[in-house]
C-alpha cells in the first residue's frame, strides 16, 4: 500500500491519522473543509490537501483516485445528510480493491447484539434531543451511513470508538465484536490511539468486514482480559 486518502483530515482524529500515516511512509491526500486547511499547516509540503466538503462527490472522486486505502471520519453534523453523502461518495469512487476504513462510535451496531451501558444510551438520547432541537447533529444519518457501508461489497472496516481522551499514545487499542464484552468495560481510548487503530487497519486483512469496538490497551478492562 502506497497512497492513501484521509477524509476529514483537519479534525482531531484526522490530524493524528495524518501523522501516523506519514510515519508509515504513505503518500497522503487529505480532504477537509476550505476554512480548515490551515489546521494542516504542520504537514505543509508533506501531504496533498484537497479543500472541500467531504460529501461533495466531485471532491471525493478526485481525492480517492489512485488510492490503495481511504480513511474516512464519519461525523453526524448538520441536517444535510453529511455522513451518508460522505460514505456513499467513498463507496462509489474509491478504486476497486482499496481498503476502506470508517470511524464512528460504539452507538453504531452492526448486528444488534451490542449491550450498551446505561450512560451511553443516555448520551445517545441527549444527542438525538439536541439534534432535533438545534439541527446540529443527526445521529440517524451516521447510522444510515454505516448501514450502507455494511451492505457494500467493498473491503470495508468500521472502527467503533469508545469515549475518547487526549494524551500520549499507549499503543494499539484492543477490540471486540460487541459492546458489552468484558474487555471493553473501561470505555476509554486515547484519541491518538483510535487514529493508530484506523491506520493499522489498512494493512490488517483480519479486520475486513468487521466493525471492531475498541478500547485503550492499558485500560483496566483490557489489562484484566490480557491477564
Ligand atoms: N468525540 C467522541 O467522544 C467520540 C467518541 C467515539 C467515537 N467518535 C468518533 O470519532 C470520530 C472523530 O470524532 P471527534 O469527536 O474526535 O472529532 P474530530 O476528530 O475533531 O472530527 C470532527 C470532524 O468533523 C468536521 N466538522 C466539524 N463541524 C462540521 C460541520 N458543521 N460540517 C461538516 N463537518 C464538520 C471537522 O472538520 P473541520 O476540521 O473542518 O472542522 C472534522 O473533520 C467520529 O467518527 C466520531 O463518531 C468520537
């Protein structure tokens, strides 16, 4: 794998992914909103930046051309089907055989077998309520985006992040198929390591057609499971 595209490169997760991808020697194309290009200044001269909305099909078509892998930050912002538009454009335009890695949270379920902590159910309820009230958030659109990914015959992986925190890397997170599995109980991952998992997934064929729910490898539940 030589060339990859990062869609949503200017966000917190995106910037960490750019760093990890450069460390691994990939040629990187990053897509971000025009007004956010400056957030990628520290990578100037080392990556190609394509400004534009991530649900703009022409932008995505241009950005993913010739890429062996695409890392997509799926965000539930707004009322314009931003998440669905982004995912659909990647599914349509990524070269056949490219590895496609999408980010989301534990709230996405692939098979309905996840068992959620009460706190997460409450968070989702509040998110929906705020979304309905303000129009800033559309969780159902992110759910629909992931449903389309799951149904596609591309080489996809959907990485489901736990609660996130900042801090130094602790190493590659551990994962499990279902929220509720004991190894995930700590429900916390460093954002830098979420990004590491996304980038490492590009070369991990065991993750093809999986929706790993991740947790930090140094958390109590991960360590207890390792023991
Ligand atoms: N935050 C959490 O606690 C959490 C927990 C689990 C999973 N996740 C998942 O992690 C991923 C990254 O989330 P994050 O919270 O860490 O955020 P983030 O990395 O900072 O990413 C936010 C992204 O959304 C874009 N964005 C912000 N406002 C927007 C708008 N109005 N319209 C379009 N795009 C907009 C940002 O672009 P600009 O740079 O242009 O602003 C950026 O690319 C997501 O897939 C999320 O579902 C997050």
